[in-house]
C-alpha cells in the first residue's frame, strides 16, 4: 500500500529514480536521462522516492496516521524513513508529535517471538489533522498557543492529565505530553509543576478535595442527625461513581500513595476528633469505643465506594447495603438520646 502510494505520476515504481515515463535509473534521471542525485521528476528535481512529477520534495508526501502507524510496525524506522527522504530520528519525532505509537528501542534486533505486540493507535491529538505531510512544511499537533493565568493553566494541565490517565493510564501522564496536548512548551508546563509527581499529587489532592467539598455541601441540607448521615453516605457513593475511577488509578500508584499517606492520615484524624468528642459527651461513650465505631462505619463507606469505582458493584446495590449498615450503627449510638449536631464522615 505504501509503495503504491509513493509511485510516480505514470505509475512507475522506482526506489531511487525514474524518468517521466517510468524508465528505471539507478540514481535518478530526468526527462532526457540526465543525472539527478536522488531521483528525478520531470526536470530532474529531487524526489526521495523518484517517479512523480507531482511528488516533489518541496510539496511532500501525504499519508494518514493509520498508514504511518502500520509502516513503523512493519519495518525499522530507518527503512521507513528513507522512503520519505527523512532520517529515522525525523520519523520518530513525527510519530511522537502525532501520537503514533512506535516499537521500543531494540525491537527489530530481537527474534520475532521476543518482540512486543503492536500498540493500538490512539485518537488523533487535539488540534491535529489525521493526514501528515512528510518531506514538506512541518505540521504541528499542538493547539494554538495562548496566554493564560497561572492558576488557569495549572487547571488546564490537570484536566488534560485526568483525561490521559483515564484513557491511556497514569504511566502515560508526562509533562512533555501534556504540554504538547494543550499547546505550550515543556518549559511552560514545568513553570506550573516542577515535575511529574508534583502534577499527579496536585491532581489527586484536587479530586479528593472535590469529593469532600460536595459531600459537605450535601450534608448541609439535612434537617437532623440521621438525615445528615444518610445524605453524607449517599453523596460519597455518588462521587465514588463519578470520580472514584480516577482516584483509584492515582491512589494505587505507589509513589502517590506513599507521598499522600501522612497528610491523609492527619486529615482523617482531624475530621474524626469532633465526632469522637460528640459521641463521648452526648452518649458518655468511651473514646476507644467511639473511635472503633467511627473507624468501622467509615471503612464500610470506603469499601463500598471502592467497589463502585472499580465496577464490581452498581450504585443502587452499594447504597442499599451501605446505608443499612451505617444507619444501624448510627442509631445504636443514639439509643440513649438524640441530637441535631452535624455528623462527620460515616457518622
């Protein structure tokens, strides 16, 4: 397919040359057979693949992302590159710019049985064309660059990081890729986040903050303690369905989990303290019992949210089971009295 697309105007196939009427010439040849160093069009003008008076180097050769994706997995980059008058490094840069997966280093030196499987072609990068002009004016896969306040730029990068993590996996989230996707330089991306881990931590903190903010906002609509507990639990489970998959991907990444461990433990202790104080003062519960009760009910909510996020149960089932356990626990603590004080997570 690729060879046919690169034939001359009259259909002649010549790797390095070919005159107007398709005559073979080892190192070129113009209309009257005069030498041309690397192929020849009608008047001997250079064309890397020879043959076409329409296929000149100045105009380039048009090829789709799908076609180039097939080519780079069929033959080494050096072989593919010579077809278009480029270097192997040039073809590699085109692939990276256009989001085309290519074999890893050393792929073609291994036995066929030891080579990695061909990676699927992802969607065309935002702002890029599906067709590529090789050997002609460079095409950019970047969006048009624009000035943006730092906070807005950070949020833009975080949004793009979330999209990449969900579609391709967190391992593909790099500042270089995100910069290319949003249309800025890599240096500008580093002005927003010093490194990749800083960006991923910021994304995880943002997602956790959104979940908690929405839960607290929903709780404020409750009219009594039990209603607030039910609303708090339902809100958390709904957020687990909406944002849980991304949070699971992030928090299952060892370096992110390790970096957030201390601050998450501190935040949990701060949130638990008023609950323990309330249970102790209102129901005269021993703090150890109050702490155990709170931890158990919180664990039920977290487990249900994890099952929803991973797709191992549906929202309706999780709500029914989780609410039954959490409300039963809350009512057991109210056996000796009632209160209208706002609850915390799992209470």
